């Protein structure tokens, strides 16, 4: 098969980890007889510097014309420390999500047996953890009206959800639960927020269409606790945008390395794949960033966007092999030999 | 000295744990020659059942006329599973916070050496953890306009903050940091939210008044991770209402038992003391709930509201002693003998 893949490397360590995912994807394509054409495009601070815009129209056109998008990371401390900055890299990310209609962000958290001792949690707490968050990605407080009044002295952000937005996300959640252990947790703050009450009543009304799925309703603060206490008690969790941002990051550290968790963002049409970790500015250009989350995001791309499970499995297998043989970056080296970002990527591509 | 203390037991395990805090407080008062008059008042689901209102005016009057408020917990599953309920116990809690002007919620997380092995986290990750959250408690999305439109199909919640609201909370944060290790972390989502940008710029402008305090600015999702990875890297954290709700609950499980963490809510006038845990409906009436968080909340009351550090210390000491001697409820018993809620309270009162 032939694929066009938009390649949005972004900022910080983005370009370095993306390079490795490209190498590994090319190796898989070669092995299975596919042909990938990569379409690099600007995004984030890199795009602001080049064309004054974090998600330029040209980048959007390239994404629309592609079969999938592979994304690195965006964000730069220069903007974080300046609350008054008019254009910010993150605006590009949000605009991209919205314009590509990527309303469902799939974020798995799982453990690698060989890395279980790296986790801040005790082994017996995390063993067997294999959960997936479905985070709503194009609504809520991220996209509601925001601004200042009273001469800048008062700030506001509006959180808005429609029943239809909840339904389309929850539908994906129920469907995903049906392919797994049929347990779905709806995370909300229905004891305080009206949007959460809409979430809860909408999901409650959908239960009858999926009689086999056991649905639980939990408050976001309770989930923030239980994720640390008993992460392996969860299967599929659905939640709104901001809660999903916080909880998926919390969940991601359970595996023992943030650098390992991939994600997919889907809508009705195109899908985007990206590591959960951020742009990690301090590590930029040092060839030390862990490329595995991005490489595993490429695996999700083969599986989900191209429906090629064997290709995805080939990538997962070689990642497991690299972990078992200790071909790892310094975050996982544990006093042993640490390989560079590039060296890990080379090894993976060679061993596919 | 003579004190009037409003006693709001609330729902679920609230009355049981409150009873133990009363016993222990009375024992301390006796020992140090104080006289406490307890003023019981209705709140939560219990108040809805009795008078149709979760925070009746009479309760408010009793609080206003007291020197401090000791609070149990509120909430009942009967309301949680009914998104359309018109009156909810939590509304009483929010009304109480607002009407008493309790804008600063102080939530410490610390470890007990004798319980360190109970934590879901590895020992080396949590040793020495001693952090305090200052959560803004009367603003933000909890109190902004909320409702439905489009015939109920669209829900909204408004998050609003004024500079002054941020300043008064941040001031308490800077002051607290000055009495501790002079490290302050401002938690926000300034890369997305306008209210967070107001938080960040307001705190930045206050830095010059506290030149000794080292301030860091971190995104809420990053803090959700670091709390699991390196909780002992934090000292004082300030944050808005909803982020504080999620993160303080997350932090509370670090100590190894949610049942141990106390809290104080303060404003310009009266202060309220309550355990961090909720109403734990499943345990109601079983005499199994851990009373220590409420007992330690009473310690905070003596220290903070009455400025009586020795009395507070007497309570903390007896709590430590009970832990060392294994006079604990089942959540801490670890296969050993489990004492009832009441028996733990009796033991503490006797050993003051
Ligand atoms: C960079 C930021 C805007 C983004 C978000 O909050 O969605 C990130 O944290 C994420 O989770 O993808
Ligand atoms: C019961 C609920 C409304 C409350 C809150 O969200 O503030 C509770 O979770 C808390 O943290 O005190």
C-alpha cells in the first residue's frame, strides 16, 4: 500500500523523536512492502518563528491531503513565562485539533514487564495495569469563550458541552469497552458542574444500547486518587477535555517512564498520532530524549489509521526487544549503558 | 480559655469521626484547663432530610457565633446518581464556604514514618514528603454562572477570577512559604486558560515583595505527574479551586491512608476544620472509619484558630503514639488487630 503521512515535528525534542519514528516506520514499510511518502510541515514555536503562526494554513492543507498525521511535541518556555504573549505554540495545537475535528484522544497506559521496577508505584499496585483514557479533545473549557473584563482585572473561561459532543465521545468509549473487558468509567464532577451533569445523564441514557458494558460514574477527584492506589482496577475511562489532560498525564507516569506512552487523536476522518510527553525543552538537541513513545505512536498509526495490525505488532515487538536487551536512553538506563535517541532509533530500524 | 465550636457532623461517616474528634478535643481542653461548648448544627443530606436545605440559615448563624467550625463530611450517593436532583448536599458545602468567606483551603500532605510502607508509592519516592496546598475555595468554576440552554441540550459552567481573589490567596501562600522552606509553586494552565494567565501574572507581580521566596510556575498536568514521581520535591503549592480539588486528593493518597489528612479553611474571620476524605457512604454506621484525619483537623484548629500550639502538639503526639502501638482502624491494621472508630477515639482521649 501507499501512504502519505503528514510529519509535524514541532518544538523541543519533537524533531529528534520524530526522526526515529520515521526510520522505524520506513523499516516496517520496507519489510511489509508499503511505500510511505512523508510530508513535513511546520507547527508550534517553530512555525511562529518561520511564518508568525503556530498552525499555518499550509500545514492544515498538508494534513488534510494525508492519510494520517504523525506529530512530535510543541511548546517553548519563552512563551510560558510570558502570560501576555499574543501568539502561543499551544494555540496551534488547539487549532489543529479543532480544524481536523479530532474530538477523541485515545491515551493508553500500560506497563512493560521489564520496566515495572522503574515505576514510582510499588509493583503489586501496578502489575497488570492496562487502561485507556478517551479524552474529549475539541470542546470544554479549552474552546469556550475566554477573555478579560474590568480593564483586565477579571478573567474568564467558559466551559461548554453539547449533548451531541458527549454522545460521540461516549459512543467511542462504549465501543472500545466492548473490545476489551467491558468496563467503562465516566469521570466527571457532577456534584458541582452542570456540564458534568450533562455528561452523566447522557452516558446514563446510552447504557441501554450497550447492556453488556458495566458503567461506573466517578468524580474526577476520586479518580485522581484511585489512579495512584489501584490503577489496574480501571479499563476504559471517558472524560472531558481538561480532566483528561490532568488524569492522562497522571496515569502516564505509572508505567515508569513518561517517555513510553503513545496516543491517537481521532475524529470522523483523519487521525493524528503523537507521544503523550511534551517538548521537554531542557533536553533539546542533546540526543538523550526517549523516542519510544513516538515510535509506539507510529505503531498505533499502522494499527488504527491503516488497519495493519501485523505492522503495528512488528514495531511493538522490536520495542520490547530493545527494552529487554537494554538498548535504552538514559531515563531507562538505571546506571547501565545509555544509548542516544538516534542510536536507539537506528537499532530499532535495523532489528525490525 | 473558653471556646464555642460549631459542630457540623454532616453525612455518612461524618458523625462517627466527628464524635472521636470531640472526645479528643475535650480531653485536651481538660488537660490544659480550657472549656469547650459544642454547638451541633445540621448540614448536607442530613439537613436536606430534616429541613429541606443543605446549609440552613440556622446553621449559618451558629457558625457565625462560634470561634471555629469543626466539620465532618457531606454527600450521599442517592444524589450523585441523580443528575437532575434540584437540591444537593454539596450545594450546602459550597454555600457554607462562600457565606463564611473561607477563601483559602490549607491541605497538608505529610508522611508518618510508621505508615510509610502503606503508601502505594515506593519508600524512596515519598520519604520526607511534607507539602501544603493552598487551594482557592470560593471562586473559579465552582461559583461561576452555570446552566443549560437549547432546551437542555447545551450545558455551561463559567470560570471567573479577579486579580484581588488571586492576590489574597497568593499572599497567604507567600506568607506560608516564608515560615517553611521558602519554595512556592504556582499551579495553573496558563498555556490554555485566561484565568490561569491572570493567576500567573498576578503571582509574578507579587514576587518582588517576597524576594526570599523562590517561585516556580508549573502546569497542572505536569504537577499531576510530579506529585506521583517526586512528591518530596514540593513545599507550598497555590492553585485555583478545581485544580486544587483534584490535586489535593491525588496528593492525599501518598501518605498511605486517605483517612489521615486534615485540612483547614480560612478567610478573614472564622475558620473551619475538616478531614480531606469524603462521607464514605459504604462505611456508614459500621464503626470502621478512620477518625484520625478529623482528630488531626482538631489539632489544626487548636493551633491555627486558637493559637494554642501545645494543645495541637498533644493531639499529634497521641496520634503518633496510637500508630506506633497499632491502635488503628482496619485500613491501617495490615492483617493485625483492627480497632473500631469509637475504640480508637476512646484510646486517644484516654492517652492525651
Ligand atoms: C500543550 C497543551 C495545550 C496540551 C493540552 O493541554 O491539551 C497538552 O498538555 C496535551 O495534553 O496534549
Ligand atoms: C464534595 C465536593 C463538592 C468537594 C469539592 O469539590 O470541593 C470535595 O471534593 C472537597 O474537596 O472538599
